[in-house]
């Protein structure tokens, strides 16, 4: 058991991995976290130069929402490459293999950093950025208008737990690009996107075929015909949760398998 996992050995490696993550992605996390604020400043500077006035609050708010969405997309794509992309290099990969920690301990550290620590740090910075912008007269924080949309949907009988949903969706993509980063030696992002497209297309075709050959479609349609929004929502949420958690598990298993097979 000690060969697979030792808490003391894992803790030493985890701290080492965190220091490397801070060095490789700390500044990027800071920039991405404050991207809405930076976009607000830059867009208003352009507005002042070309129109002689500040942008309306509504326009700044739209830029802030777009910047926040861009942060999630960019971070999920570049995180794996920035932190662990060098494992496919002979020198860096050989040095990593020689570190006194088991493959499981290295995998667990990698998973915790990519799937939990970085998204928590990013979310905290985005909230701080949004709160700073909320000091502007008439500016509604992005989190507030998201809550308003969710409350409005709840009034119509649709309950949305958007934080776990965003986290799981972001985590899927971050883990997918991490897997691509430690598999492909060149064009890591492009090749990962290509394989994601191929796999999602095949999966979509297979799932559609299965849906047509079973009573799953009827299962959903019965819920709709009963005019029970909560019933339909419950069924959809059930399938989405299984799908998201399943993909996270598959990607995590793929990452662990790849780490075990790295040789230089």
C-alpha cells in the first residue's frame, strides 16, 4: 500500500506541484481572473479616444459577461498545456518520472490542482473583479443577474443549480485538454480539439441510435406529455449528471493510464 500511496510522500509532492503550478500558471490565473475588469478599462479607453465619452453601463456590463465567459473557455484550454505539457519532452518528462512519488500520488496531485484548486482560485478572482465593477453606479454584478435569471426560471418550476453545472462542464474540458497535453507532443490544443470533435460526433451518433432502439425517448416524452415541468427537468438533470460525472471519470482514468505509460 505504501508503494501506491503514502500521505507524507504525497504531501511533499503536492506542495512541490503547487509551487510549479504557481510558477507556470499563477500570473495567467491572475490575468484571467481580472479579465472582466481589464476589458472594462480597455473598452472605455477606446471609447474615450474615438467617441470622447465613457461607454454606457449596459455596454460595460455586456463586455464583463463576455470576458467572464472567455475566461472559462481560455483557462480550460491552456491550463493543461501550461502546467503539464512538458511531460512529453524527453528531459522534463524523465525528470518528472524520477521524482520520488507513486504514479497515483502524481495523478491525485494533478487532478486536485486542475479540477479543484485552479477553478476555485479563478472563481474567487472573477467574483472580486465583478465586485469591483459593481462599485460603478448602475452596474449590476454578473452574479446578480445570473441569480435573477435562475430565480425567474424557478418561478416557472425550473430549478437550476448553475455553480455545479459550470464547474463540471469546465472540469470536463480542462481534463480533456490536460489529457491531450500529456499525450500529444506537438500541436497539443489543435489535436485535442480534433479528437474531441471526432469522439463527440461518434458518441452522438451512437447515443441517437440507442435512443431510437430503446424506450428512452418514450421515457422523456411521457414526462412532457404529463405537462410536469419538474418531472421532465428531473429526468434531464439525472441524465446530465450521469453524463458529466461519467465523462470526468473516463477522462481521469485516461490521464492516470497515460501517466503510467509515460516513458522516455
